[in-house]
C-alpha cells in the first residue's frame, strides 16, 4: 500500500508477478514511438486492467478513473454483463456487413428508438462518423448545404465534422473544410443563430452541453428558443449528444434536461459500454434513401450485443438516478475545496468542469501521481467524467487529491 499522509489516501500498488514491469513499460513506449504516428499527447502510463471506476497500470498501481475513456465507460470498466454479452455473441457471429439482416441489430434498433423517443436510426462506428451522418442527412432532407454551429464547439476530427468544429487548432491544418458555408456564433446566444440562418441553411448543430469546449452549460431557455427559431425558418436542429448521452448528465440524453426535441441526434462514446459504436436517430420524414449512406461495420453483431447489455445495466442498476445523485455530491464536494484559484464548478450529472484561473496541466500530473486520472480541456478546465458507478468514497478521494494539487 502507498499512503498520502496528508489526507489518508490509500491506493493499492502491487507488482505484477509475470515479467519485469519496467521492461514491459519500456518496450511499449519504444514500440509506440517507432510504429505509431505520434498524434497523441499521452500520459506516461501503460494501462492493463480496469474494473468499475478503477484502472490498473502494468506495475499494478490503481487509479480512480475520472476520464472513463473520455466519457465512454459509463457502466464502468469491463462490466460483467457487457463482457458476457460480447463473449456470447463472438461465439456465434462477429461480422456479416449490412448486406444482410441480423436479429441483434433489429433488436437494438428498436431499443434505441425507444430510449431516444425518435423513430429511425442509422448505425456507424464513432462520434465523428455520427456527426458526418447527421450532416449528410440534413443536406439530403432539406436540399440545402449551409450550417450554423457554435463557437467553442467540438464535433469531431474527420473533414466533414471539422467543418462545424470551431477551434482553429483542429481546423486550420486541413482547410478548406468540406462545408465552407458554416457560420459560427456565440454559444448560448439564440438571437445570433436567428441572424446567422440563411435561405440555404440545412441545419443548426449544437452540443446541449459543450464538452471539449470546457463543460459549457447554456442558459435555461436557450435550446428551446433555438428550437423555435428552427421551426420558424425551416432549418433542422441537430443535437450532438456524443458526450452527453446514455446517462452522463442524469437522463438518457441531455435533451431531456432542457425539454427540447431535435430533428436529428448524434450518439457514440457510451453507447456500447466501451465497445466502439456510433449512431444517429431522426424523426419520421427525415430519412436517407436507399444507397445514400452506408457503413460496412455499422451496427455489427458485437457492437449491438455490447450496446444492448450496456442499456440493460443502466436500467437495472438505476445509473440515471445514480448519475444525478453522485454528480450533485461530487459538485458539492468540489465547491467546498479550500482553494483560491477555482473560478467555477459547473456541470450536470457526472459531466463536471472545474475552471481554474490558469492552465490546469499541473493538476493532471499531480493527480496521476496520487492515483487519480483527470484531464484538462479548454486549457484551464478540469473535465471530470467518471464511470456512473463511481462511489462516494472514491469521489472523496478525488476531491482530496485535487484540493492538494
């Protein structure tokens, strides 16, 4: 055991018996450096196991995970229900493509329509793909090509999704974008959207809560007003719920928090309980025609098995309610930290941002050393998106560490 004597934080540190962990670590870093395109600013960790809200590195040291694969592992790492579902499906059918029907895809399509409250779905493999699909659907449904998006938005790194992603560091190396007709307006400013919509606007695309932009929460009436503006002008409304979906904010989807229904909704991250998957949902009358879009792996048997299992866990373990309860507890504890450099603690459910007066990289490094994983977004905002199964005791430890950073 290692103990932080200032706060009595106990974290297990066991050495893996098989093989020298330092040699294994060095080997991984060497191979990554030699063979992997160096696009990531990785933390100096080689992770090997995960259970619930805890991950373990190859040295056997445990970390409370408040990153959760970037808001992916909502039901926790390696939930046994999800693991068993993947194992059982892998024994029967792994992949056949969408040239054929499968029972499990039809079953999950029905389930997803039920929890989204929307009538039609299209399956893909990631968040960026779901945004691309939403943009294509908006164009084909309206016959128009322009988009309105928000400043500080993040919708993905593929070329189409970059067209509606605001931050210049993501966009500039790949200009011109696919859609040069995107107008960016301030977030939470409905009148700016009204002014930006033109006769050629296919859709307004928004994150109900901006994640990468710094856990930015809109004014209470903002999304309703945007809905009214879209209805008046004929523009479609797309919600990007890639990060906010599947219980992250305390409801199945964040749209429920604001009482607003989009025309098209993008989903990914937590949909598959850790297994890669994406989807869009749309209301009747907004559909792709045959051959207008496709995905070889979209809605594959393994992904649908994992997703059905994940939905089952969220329901049976009441993780929507738990997200609200643990989120309120977490934010109260964070707001009570004895620090003079915290600007604001904000969030919904277990999607929480702690804004600091300066770049927060030192918090990430200190927390990691103390056995807590967090990440920094928008330079000065600590993003806390742990598995929804995190306990109060684990939250207490996280807050104790952040208070010391």
